[in-house]
């Protein structure tokens, strides 16, 4: 039966529980997460911010080939991981390193992809985190497939499928939403709208009232949330995950945030946006906002802030040490992971490589 379109419409304005100064908006005091949840989120924000800084430094040192920073978007990353249960799955994009680390994956294993050593440096099944996807929106189809399979098996599994605003312009996005809706897959599509698809502003991508409205066309309820307000993100995503888990089908959440740094270290953001635009978002920093609220509530003090910073620094040191180790490539890896059973052609090619290497060593 067709769903009631009015019940699928997102809120007129993004849900916000804490204003940029960290003060409760008063919209729904009961909706504010408990202090323990917010402290967990704060620790995640501190770690994510430090990880972004460390990764950028590693790029400058030549230890990473490229890094797409999530500076300014950390609240989206942390919340996406925090609302999932152990049995749930996370399907990230190339910019979601902080979310993967928040899910429990070693950052060294995450970043070997961006170093160029492996296509993915971690076992997706260990933490239920799919490999990072560089092509836009391709991971959404895979996410729906996993959710659909879990539902058929009777598993209590929800899939968090992350993407950016640029991905909503891709055909894979629309195919994923339609399939998920028709088959009732328990998946939460989480769009981090950071205003730009590389250098293309949102206004050149869509004229819909919001990206969350796109769900209506597929029978998927949508919601909008302030992506720099961790409290609001936790509340909206917790509710979306709960509905998907309860059998209400896929959910669509659009988080309004901003990419403070360039698309990657290879991008010159000054060519397509003004410094004043970036400066306006500095005042909306998710880390500063949450810290102000927690301090005002007496839930956070200087000693705790220092402890969280120290833990983040230790993780940054671990990341730095891990990525500073030189890796000696094994030529056999070119062939070892193509098929579970090597084809005759691969065996022939491997033999050619071995022959060439042996002749080089003999010279």
C-alpha cells in the first residue's frame, strides 16, 4: 500500500537541539541524549579532529598519497558509528575515516588504502565495516544488498549507508533507494550534505526543497538534522535506526554540515568558494559546540578535556608510527587476491613475473 506522503516529509528546518553556542534550543528538552552518551560522543569528536590533523600531516610528509578530510563533519562521523549495535553494518565513503575508526578499526589499517598499499587494509567482517568506496554511491547498492540478505535470514541487523550530497546525483543512489523501499530493507541512508560535490555547489546539483525530500518519491521517510550538532544527530539517527530495526523499512537522513578543508589535499578550494563562506561555518564547529554544553552542565571539566586529548594524541602517535613503516611489496599479491582459485591465465602471468624477477636478480 502507498504510504502517507505527509508522514514522510522531513521537518521544515533541520532538527537542532544545541545552538552554535552550545545552548539548548528548547525545541524538545526530553530529546537531549544523556550526558554519558554525549561524553562518549565528545571523546569521539576529539579523536576524529586529531586524526584529521595527523592524516593531513602525513600527506605533507609523503606518507599518504591523498587524504579527504572530514574536519568540520566529525559529528556526523562519530554519531553514525555510535548509534549502531555490534551486529549492525557501516558502509562508508572515502571521507568517512573517522566513522570507521569510531567503529573500532585501527586507523593504520584504514589509511593504508590512502597510502596506496592495499585496496582495504582491514577485514570487513571483524567490525562489520565495508571497505571504503571511492566511486560515488556504489556502496549504497552493496549496503542495500547486505540489509536485504539480513532481513531474509531473520537477523537483527541494520545497515548505515553513508554518502555525500554529490552521491545523490548518481543513478546508484536512486536505484538503492528504490530497491530498499520496495523490499523493505533495514537500511538508513545517511547523507552528509557538506554543500559541495568536489567543486560543484549544491545549488548546481539539485533544486529539491532538501535532499531529505528525495525519499518521498520512493516511499521512504526523510528527516533533516543539523550535522554540526552531535546531540541532534544522535537523537535523529537513533530514531532512524530503531524504525529500520522494527521493520519499518529504509530511512533517509540528511545532515547539514560543511567541509571546512579542501576536498582533498590535491584540491584548491579557493577556486570555487570564498573565504568568508568558510569563516561563517567556523562558529558552528561541532566540537566547540558540544564542549560548551557539557561544561555548562557540569559534565565536563579541564581534567577530562585533557584526558580525552591525551588519548587522541596516543592514537595519533600510533597512526604516525604505523604509517611511517616502509612496506616491501610482494609481487605475488598482484595475482593472489584476484580469484579464490587462480585461472590458468593468472598462473601464466605469475610465472612470467617470476621469470623476469629472477633474471633481474641474476644480473
